[in-house]
C-alpha cells in the first residue's frame, strides 16, 4: 500500500486494460529531460526569472502550497462555472445543494483542492468567509446559451478589478480558438490577463477549440496538434496555467486542411500513445514553463472514478501540472465527490506513478 489513499494495485485496477500502456510506457517521443517539470520549487526554479510581479509569484506559491498536494508542484482545482453554459438545472439538479455557493467552496475544502474556480456570483457570495483561506479563481467570461441561436462566443461577466477587490488569488477566462469570435476574445482576455498581473493575480486560460470544420472522420477538437497550438497561443498572452482537454487523436492540421504544421510533429514529437499526445500539449506550453492542467470532463456515472484516474495518470506522466475536475465531483453525493477529488490527488501523490 502506498502512502496515499489509492494503492498502486487499485490504480492499475482502475486503468483496466490500459494499465500496461499507461503505467509501463517508458519510451516517449520527446524526453522529459528537456521539460520544466512540476515540483515544490517550481515558482523559484521556473517563474521567478519571468516578468511576473512579486504579487503573482506569491499567489502562485499560495496555490501550490494549498490542499493535499501542497509542496508537490501539482494542483487539483474544483471548477464550478457550468451553471452558466450548461444551465443551473442541468448542472445542479442531481445535487440541488450546489445551488448554494457555500457548498461548492466546502467541497473544494473537504476535497483537499488547491483552489476553487467559479463565477463572480458564486465566489462573491462567500468571499468574506473563505477568500483568505482558499485560493479563489474568478472565471471572468462565459458562454451563456440563453441567446438563440447559440454561438461559440464568450462574454465578459465580470472585471479583473472586481475579482481583485474580492480577494481572489487568480482569474480565469476561456478563448474559443477557431471560432468566429475567437480573435475578439483573444484581445479581451489578453488585456484582462495584463491587468490581472499588474494587480498581482495569476491567470488561468481555458484553451478550447470551437469550429465545425474541426469535426470530420474524428473529433479534431481533441487532436494533440490543434490543442497544442491553442496552448501555444495561450502562453503567448502570458497565461500562468493552461487548461486543456485531454487529447484523443492527432493529425488535426492535416485533416482540416488549413494552417501549418511539420512532419516532425508526428514523427519526432509525438506518437499514438496517450502520454505522448498529452506531452505535445506540454511542449507547446514552453516545454512546461507554463503548467498544463487537463479537464476532467462530463460525469459519466459509474465510470467517473476510472476516467478521472486515467486522465490524472496521463497528465502526470506527460509532465503536466494537474487536473481540474468539476462535474465528476459535484454531480454525486458530497462524500463521494470528496472521495473522487482525493482519488485524483492520490495519483499525483503516488511515488509509483512517475513522469515518463
């Protein structure tokens, strides 16, 4: 039994038929020796020499020193902003207690998370009680789907100044790269991140792809090369953490027929192994100078634990910084949500799950 809640045998059991491919993978296309890997000294070793202010460094260190993963350089973040895009009913009907922001923050605390990310309204409702205890990440923009017909757009719901006044440690935002409004979003978020850094808050970018042209024989919204380029655009506007969906395929540039790529992306920098696909995302985050966190995805029910552990194993072995998982946790009873969040953290605490 490891020192964590999940034994190595239990992790293997949850990985099922993928255990050998994921835990035994030892020949990555791109060596981890060339990466800036997460660690307890990440802020001093990697971020200190950047143009980030002492306030940003302090809040990043607070993030890394919080929760069960404190001191590891890895993060487990609870994001609950789905009530806007997915609707409050669709998100919280399984557990109406989460209509109350207090329970959202309590889930993050009891779950041992490094931070909680949510809307201005949710975090503002309980900020005086909790903002000095747990790092708050205010999500600035959202895609509300009450406007019809729906579009791939993100609208600013709040300001950086308001998040700062609340006592937030960081701000988050989404850009839909590839969408008709993506360039406007890029400008808005770049300006917001610049202000956040000026005020001492770190920045988290939801780097998502949205374009019908990215869907063909496969869903290339999940291609390593296209998501990798989205990451590269995200770090260009100085996101401190990149949130990205776990890649499931590759060859997006070749399939969609526009943009530029290089054959060595597929021959030298990646392979078909899920860890290599995720590592290409890390590569595009300045070789790991900026941390990559992968999203946990929608709740599938009974398979949620296995899916979350699999994503955590891939992210950690690829050189990623952690996981941001919401619906898998808050769409189940409170105690089960806590257990799922801590199972994710156990993967990052396990000495048997190493960087490939």
